[in-house]
């Protein structure tokens, strides 16, 4: 039977254990994956993010922007299942943007009194015009010149009259029509971009890295709080032992300990304290700022991954649209070639033409058949590539919904180049990520600068019951309390280690600054290159339009000469080939122009929400 003292002590320890477990147990509304900053009130953020007013360093005009944050994801939630292809429907991007979770901002990080980024302010001043001279880019739609539709036109399909068929053939005709209905998933540009944001593995991987960084920030902010340890321990010793005075003697003893802490033996404090703190004050002060900068950099890297994935989706979709257009042009050319082959055959049989002309038309018809087969193959391959990128069933063909390939104007080709470069330098997420990495390097430098002046803190406290005695005899359990507190300063390697650590941190600042300058140069070059492509390809569209008109006139005049018996059908073969080549050249010019517009959008760091007006 336990004594009253022992019962009271066990009841006290049990109550303490239950209280601690109750504190640690999550409640219904708890979400431990929510970042600490997400629990702070945050203002609403506009769709177009603007850099914050936090300076990178004294003397620098480069502001540190606040990165967009992904919505916190509950750790206990099951992974979202992939949507079925039949469930994906095109939704206007305005509704999609409104339904996305609000993004939040970390509090501003204080600027450090360290060297400013090299040439950053001068670079921005050199390429950025005054705010009063920057005009907004108007998004307008260019004039559309129709090209053959990649989708069948129901108005041009001949009607089927079942009454004219024998009764036995009606079921066969109905089954034939049912089997030839295009089966696949409808797809347009907006749907492709939405599926990219929801399903792309690289985007999701980058967002989970952001969640990891926010968790590290939360952990660094509670570095001041102690750990709690509870346990029981038993110690047994036989034969020789040395006392405090240095005498060695034989003894047999045993002891046990239980409560806050463990391994409480002899006169010293328990080896495992119950309440334990051991940290460097410099880490408690500067580590949250370091990790906050790292989290913001990862958030902007996540934005970069999303823009890259969406640009790739747009590029793959345009490849599919190009392949479908090539296939439709090949079908039209094949029909025109078949018409000429039939005419040359009739002329050869009537003696008005040569059999060699019919052979030549048949050879060209075979070439056009292979062109159609290759175009269909390219359309199937493009569909599989886009479906694989969007993580939908690649065996299900994608059916483009655009009836014609028309130019999309996201940016005016005549827009001032300086405005576009300035927009790219202010909006590109890669630059925002780079600036936050500079901020992280500056915070690490400050940590190394103040580390020798700040102490390390050591705190331990234990409370529990202890009993023991000689041999197998144990005394009654008695209460025991131990407490230890210490603060100590450390100078590494006689001060030489501190000097080396500060030098290392300073070199990292220089590396981050020059990396930022290199990214600025790359962004400016990409904007200028994309702008040049947009201007050139707009001119190519105009030339291709004239080529189509000339080819149509030539083909029409050749057919008119044949109808009036002023020439042979074989003479129109070249006009058929020229018409097909002109249509393909126009399709190539339009698709390349649209791709250049997306390249310019990516170069200036534009958000994909700008596409809603142009694609709806």
C-alpha cells in the first residue's frame, strides 16, 4: 500500500500530465499548418501586387516586395483527388480569381545598416521613366482574318434524310453517325490555364515549400519558450565508487526518480531536466527575420513556377491549335487536288488532255494524302503533350473550341519599349525573390555581427519524487526540486572565428546583390527580345493576308479558265498548292504572333488573369 504522501505525489503528477496533454491536444478549429503570420490581421491585397515600401538597405531605391502567399493547407486533410476530364468546364478567369484564397503579407523587415546592392538603384533609374510619363498599355483586339476552322462546321454538313433510306439501312446509318461523333474533352485557353494552376506538380511543389518556410518562421518565433520533459528512471550501483573527497570505497545502492525530468541520481541535478531551455540570444532575435526573408523568397519562387507552367500550357495549347489548323488546311488542299484529278481524268478520257497530266495529278494527290496523315499525327501528339502537362487522361483527345486562329493582342506592338522594360523590372517575381535573398543575407550578416555580444541562455528545472537506499532497502519517496540557470558569452577561436564568420556573411551579400543585377539584365533582354518578335510577327501577318488573297484570286481565275475551256485542269495544280502554302503561312504567322505575345507577357511578369478579356 502506498502512503498518503506517495498517493498525494502520484495524484499531483497525474494531474500535471493530464493538463499538459490537454494543452497539446488540437481543438476542433486548430490548424497547425497555418503560418503564424496568417493568424495576424491582414489587409486585402489587390490582384496586381505592388512592392512594399521596405528598403533593401540604406541608400538603395530597390524596394522589397511582399510576396503572395499560398492558402494554408491543413496537415490532416487528404490529398485532393484529380478532377475527371468531363468535369472540367471553361470558367471566366474573373470568377476563378475571385474564388482563390486571399494572399497575405509578412510584416515589413527592418532595413539593415549594411552595404546597399551594387548598381541596383542606378540601373532602375536608367531604365525607369518618371511615373508621370508611364502610360497604361491598352488591351485591344486586332482585326481577325478567318482561316479554316479546326472544328467541323455543322452548317456545312449535308443533311441526312432517313426517310430516303431502306428500313434495314436506317439503323446502320444511325450507328455510323453515332460512331463518328467527335469524342473528347473540350478545351480552350482559359480552361488550360485553370487546370495548370490546380494540377501542375511543379506549382504544387513550390507552394508546399512555401508552407514549409512559414512553419520554420513560426518555430523560430517561439525559440524563447522552454521544453517540457517528464519521465521515470532507476539507478543501481554495486562495488567501487568515489566520493567528493576522493576516497574510493565499495557500496551497494539504488535509487529511482519520477516526475518532471528524469535520471535524477545523487546530489547533482537530473541529467534530463523537466523544464529545459538552451538557445543563443542572437538566434532568438535574428533567426525569425532570416527565415521570414527566406519564406518571402520562396513565395515569389512559387509565383515564378506558376507563371512558367502557365506559359508552357499556353505554348502547348497553341501547338495543338496549329496542328489542328494544319490538318484542316491539308483536308482542303486534298479536296481541291481530288477535284483536279477527276477533271484531268475526264479530259484524258475525252482526248482533250493527256494521260500524263492525270498521272501527275494522281502523284500530287498521294503527296497531299501523306501531308494530311502527318498533320493528323501532329495533332494527336500535340493533344497528348498538352493533356500530359495538364495531368488529364492523355488517351482522351482534346477538342479545341476556338473556331479560327485569330491574333491575340495582350500588349500593343507600338508600346514604348522603356515602359515595358520598367514594367518587367517592377513585376517579375524572379527579381522580387532575388531582393528577398539579399535581405536574408543582410540579416545573417547582422546576426554574425552581434553574436559575440549576446549570451547563450541555459535554463533547467526539475520537480518530482525520489527514493533510494543501501542494497535493496528503499527509503520513502520524498519531494525533490532542482533548478539551474546560466548565461554565457562565446568568442570563437580567440576572435578569429568571429572575423571569418563576418567575412563569409559579407561575401554572401555581394553574391546576392550581383545575382540580382544579373537577373535585371536578363529581364531587360527578354522584354526587348519579346517586343521585337511581336513587332516582326505582326508585319508577317499582314504579308500573309496579302498572300492568301493573291492565292485565292489565282485559284479562282484558274478554275474560271477551265470552266470556259480556255486551259487544261493540270494548269490549276500550282494554284492549289500555292493556296495551301499561303494558308499555312498565315496560320504559322498568327500562332507565332500569339506565342510572341505570351512571351512578352511572361517577360514583363504579367498575371494570367489578363487573358480573360482576350480569350472569352
